[in-house]
């Protein structure tokens, strides 16, 4: 726990009521990619290491996953990742500036498979509209799931969000899908025979 406190000083962001200034947070001007719900952070750490020219902001609520990521960032001497322990809806509503993000990644969010729990799913109409507002024109949101009905729900909701267009099969975006590291949840789903769906939608409005 003490080690985590020390690492939190290096990588953690204590969000305040004021709007984020990413230049101050990262100490440089660079494209900002947000990953929501990074789990144990292995995929986020690998992506950040492979793309040092970009800034990565990870949002997660569960402490064990945050601790795992912080130790990995220290081990890799990673400079371009910052971490928030918070609810993504709160962060996007009040803290992330409009038109500030190059990308938002949501990989294998909790599928809440029981019908009565569907409303707890992260990817909903209001949240997609919020994401669209935070993306720069030309920026994109990349979602992935191994639950077919959640994939269908995501496709419907994203397709109905004004200012977003489906570019999943655009050859310029296929590299994003190909280069996405596997997450722990994805590997578990594949062992169970689940088919993975990736969707990418681009922001085209100011």
C-alpha cells in the first residue's frame, strides 16, 4: 500500500473540480488517448510503451488493477501514462475539456448480461454523446466486446449518436484493431469460445 502511494505520486491524477489541463498533467503537448476500465492495465501499458509519442490516460475504479498498472509503469519506466481512480461518467461530464481527445478506448467493459442489469452498461446513448463532445474532429472511439448482444447494442447506440460515423471497416482504421493488445478478459472469453467484436466510430463535427 505504501509503495502504491509512492507510485500514485508519479502517475496518479487527483481530479479536482476544475477542468483538466493535459499539457500540465503530462508535461507536454501530445495527442491524448483515454482508456476507460483498463482492468489490470497490461494492454494499456503495452500500448503506451509502443506509442511514446502519445499521452495515455487510464480510468479505473478498482484499486487492485490500478496497483498492478502502477507497478508495470514503474518497471517499464513509462513517462506517457497518467491514471485516474474515478467513475468515467463523472470524469467526462465535468473534467475532460470538450474537443480535447484524440481517441477513447473501451475494451471489454462489464457486459451485465442479465436483461434487468442492461441499464448498468457503460455504453449508453447519453455517454456516447458525451464521448462525441470530448473527441477532436477526426478523433475516434474504439470499443470491443465478446458479448454479441452488447456488441449489437453498442453498434445501435453509436450509429445513432450525432457526429459519429462508423469507420470500422475503413482500411485506415484496421491497423488500430490489429494492433490492440489482448486483454485478460478477452483471453478468457476466447477460451469460452466467445467471438470478439471491435467497432470504431470517428468524430466528424466541431
